[in-house]
C-alpha cells in the first residue's frame, strides 16, 4: 500500500511538471506567431508574464533538473537576457537554482530538503544587452514537495506514570507523545501508537495484559482488574510509534507505570501483649516500645501508625510514634507512686494517620495489653507544709508545744529530726517525733526577727540516709509584757507674782508594740494629796498641775499611768516637782533675783555684767599668754650658745618623749626649733617679726627628708557603731599609717639647711654615719657629767 501511494505521488508530480512545461510553450507560440490565431476572433494581447508555482520533489537524485522556461510576451528587436535573483540563487542558501540567460530555463542544481526550506520565492528579470530592464520583474514560487524521509521520535526517553491499586478497567494512567519532522499535512507525519510488550516488577508477578493505548492520541489506560501494590510494584511497557498511519517509519519508547498505594491494610500489633517496668517518682522517660505491622507503602501516611491509651484515667502515661520504625514509644509523664499502686495495666489501640479505604477488609481495630510494674525506690521524707507556719505569742512559756506531725516518709521509714539553723536558739525539736517546742522565751526586738517573723530550718532524715529540709516560720504576736514608764521623773513648776501657775508635761513610754502601748491613761491615786491634778493632753502626754498656789519648795507627786494592752498593765511613778517663783514671762528665777528686782531691766543688766566680766577675764588671759611667750623667746636667744654644749653647767631638766622614733627635729616638746633657723635668712620686712616680741622670724626651712606630692591612703574617719568592730578599726588605721609615705619616720638621711651656730654635735643617723660603732671613741662621754655616766660605762672600751 505504501509503495502504491508513493507511485501515485510521483506520477502526480510529473504530470504537474509536464503541464507547467507545456503551458509556456503554448504562450510562446501565441506571442511569437499571432497570425495563427486569425479566424478565432479578437485575441487580447497580455502585457505581463505570469508563471504558476513550481513544485519540486525533495531529495531528488536527478540533478541538475530543468524546472521551467520563461519567455517575455513582448516583441523585441534586439537580444533579450534573462536573470534570476532571490534565496537559493544569490542569497542564502546559495547555488540551489540557476537560469539560462538566453533561453530562460530555470534549473535545480542540488537536491532540496523540505525540512530545512519548504519553499523559495525568486525574481526573474528580462534585460537588454546593455542591461536595461525591458519589463517588470515577475515572481517565481518554488514549492518543495515532502518525502517520508524522517522517522517519528518519542518526546521523552522514558515516560513515567502511576495508577492506584485496584483501579477499574478504563482508568486513565498517562499519555505519551512523539513528533515527526515530515510535513504534518501529509501521511508522512500521521503517527500511530502501540504497546509492544509488558513487563511487571517484580518479574512475572502479573502475566495478563493490564494496559492499552490509544493509537492516535497515545493515551494509556487500564484494560483489566487485579492491580495490587502488595503483589506488583510497577510495570515497564515497550512502546512503538509509526508514521503514515502505522505503515511508515517506526521508533520505540519506554513507559514505566508505578502502582500507587491505597490504605487497604489496617495496622496490626505484633505481638499483642507486653511487660514493662517503671521507677516511681520519675517522669518524662521511655519505659518501652510496641510494634505493629502494615502492608501499605512504608513511609507514607497509609503506613504511619497513630497510637492511643484507652484506660489511663490519671494520665500517667503517654505514647508517640517513632517516624522511622513506626513503633509506639511508651513514656511516663507523671511520677508513679509505688506505695499507692505497684502495677498498671494499659490497653493500647492503633490506627493509620490516613483514613482507611473502603476496599480494605472489614476488621476490628487492633489492640494490645501492656502491664507496667512500678519499681520502688527510697524516697525522701516529705514535710506536710513548707514553710512550717507557727503563730505564737512572744511571751510563750519555755517547753510549750508549738508544732507536731510535721513530716512523713512515703516508704513508711523511721525518721530522725534535727534543727539545722536556729540563730537565737529559741526552738527545740524531738529527735524521734519531730515535735517542736519553745526552748526559751521569744524576743520580738531581736535582729533575727523581721516583720514579726522568726525563721529557722528543720532537717528530717529517713533510715536510708535521704534527708529533706524545710523552713520554720514563727510569727510572733505582741503581748503586753511591760508596764508603761513615766518621764520625766523630776521637773520644775513656776508660780508668778499674780498667782499664775504652770504645769509639768509628762510623757509615757512602753516597750511593748501596738496595740499594747498607747493610748495611755494618766490618773492621780486616791491617797495622793488633793493639791495636784493631772490632765490628759493626748494618748502619750499629760500635764501635771497644782490645784492651788503652792509655796516654793520640793514636792513629791505620785502619778498612776496605764497602757491600752490586754490585760492592762499599770505603774505608779513618783514625780519630784520643784515649785519656784516665776517672772512675767513664766520663767523660773532664783530667789536672789526675785528679792533684788522683779522687772526685766534688772535681769538684763545682770546679764550684761556677767558677759562683760567673762570678756575681761579672757582678755587678761590672752595678755598673760603673750607675755610668757615673748619672754621665753628672749631667754632662748640669749642662751643659744649654751644649747650646743659649750658649757657643762647648762644641764636642763626636761621630759623627752621617745615613743616617736625617726621623727628628727619634728619633736619640739623638749626645745624650740627656732634655734636651728639660720639668723642670716631672717627677713627685713616689718611684718617678719613674732607678734608682740620684736624678734625677727627666720625663713621656714624646706623639708628634704620626706617625699612630696605622693598620695596618702584613706584613713578611717568614722568610729565604728558596734564595739566589736574596734579591733578592725584600729588595724585599718595602723595599716593606713604604715603605708603613708608622707608621715615620719622616714628611712632616709635627714639633711638640714642650718643646725645652729657653733654646734659641735655630729649626726646621729645610722644611715648617714660614715663609720661603724667599733671605730668610734667614746671617752668623751666621761666629760659630760654624772648624768651620762651610765651611758659612758656602756660604751667603755675597757
């Protein structure tokens, strides 16, 4: 059939070429010999030459091949030259066509490929010998006819698709496609699809034909029932595509179809009974795993299991799914109590994450039994409350029971109690029973009591050595322990000339805290003289008044004061009151003043006299001190020569302080340092004299034995508030003095600008000494008199 169609196409092409070739000859005959048309009527002479499309078969082996001859329909006297231009001639692709410039024959020089160029449009020209265009150019269309020279090809090297298991016949699976480079308008590109073979994976799992294909569209569909993913995983189909409706050229391809899973298998426990153990008092840890089997696709939602616990009312356990193994991981989320329950029986159920398919077998939900045995361990004792709250009055009697039954042991072990912290030693605990009793009376003014609460720590230990501590918070309630005290117990009450009387303000204080203190009640006892009364001013003060104008003198008045506590405490207080004469301002004055004058003027004059006397006394004292200082400086100046040892009779009885070693000439208690000032350095200005003495002051010598401009350490300035810190205060001061570079003693040679005129004394510094003690001669000590005899005997070389 294909050979016949090919022959028909070739014959048709040849007939077209013959017709095309005959038509120009006919036209040429009409144009060249017009008289042959006489007798046929009037014939219209054509002005343009028109050539129909020329059809050329591709891949022709008869080359060069004459395609058509062109002639102009005009009569020219001269020579006519024909030219051809366009793609395939002088444009790309070049040299495919040519024209005989004399005869006008157009030839095909090489075989054509329709898949590259399916048509060519050329321009033909008629030119004179001089190259002048004789006529408008004409268009020549060359059409390349298709041959079935291209095989069809699948668009993919391997097609992939999937189909759900248990799909019914006719279910669409996938589509394949192919292309053909031949002319799609011809039979050369008309494709047909087919399945050559079918291979199951695993091999030979299914032998019957399960898939079909639409030969025109390439759609693949199921043909039979029995797709079970648990039996066969996938299929490999070998495909064939052919052109010319299946009668032409062919190509092969491959399609792989996977059987997708549906949830047609419910998970099943394997095994269905488990035994596990769990330690009490622990949580958030794994105690065991349970296993299930599921024939669905591993790792997908149809395979993934979801577990649940059906009989755990207290919520002690939890179960989760291990995503890798699909096992159920059982954990303890709330601590177990061995003493309360030593075994738990759990019922577990399992189902898939995805909903079960209606094609799955109708089976009950799988379940498993897990027996959890609780393992006992030594638990720490537990206090019934922490902190242990105790509320007692501060005046509780020693030995009073404050708290009992404070702890217990979950293992029913024997307990041992002790007090870990009790700063005031107020509490006592029974070692075996844990009863807390008061050891001493409490004191709310203790520094360990804050906001009326005293804290202690109790420790309890079981027989296994496991212990627990708890805080004991003792809340102290204020009690009325102290009676109120009255202040002041002595005072003065003034009476004026006009019979005016003043009172004495009394204050009551109580060591108790509210509400056992103020307000206080002030009263006069019934047996007290009726000459006095007490008036309440406020809750803490009262005014003691005489009821009549009393004579000046001393009076003893008894006052009765009570607090506001429960029970009420009271106290008697004897107030010694001095009644005196009062001036116009209500102030007490002496009897002498009262006798001499009664007006303010006399009191003011007396005050002035007293102040003037004091001022005169101070002035005389200052003059005496100044005269004494002036006379001493004169005596020192006159006897300066004797101070340096020129006379043996100049022996002075002075008290020397030797507790300051290395201070040098800073020790001025024995003599005045002014003797060592250089008299040549005395200033001549009028202000450079000692006040009141007329003796010029020497220039202050520059200290060279002490470092300058060095920072001193910080000395402690404020004395400690607590007497127990006196030792630390003294040590801090000593350390600061030892590290101070600006105070004596200085371990350096003391250099002075001037040591006095005529001084024969040498340096006593061990640092600046140029010789040792063994090189010195101490015979001169015998010449210093009896006072230095002891020193001479100590250094006697004999």
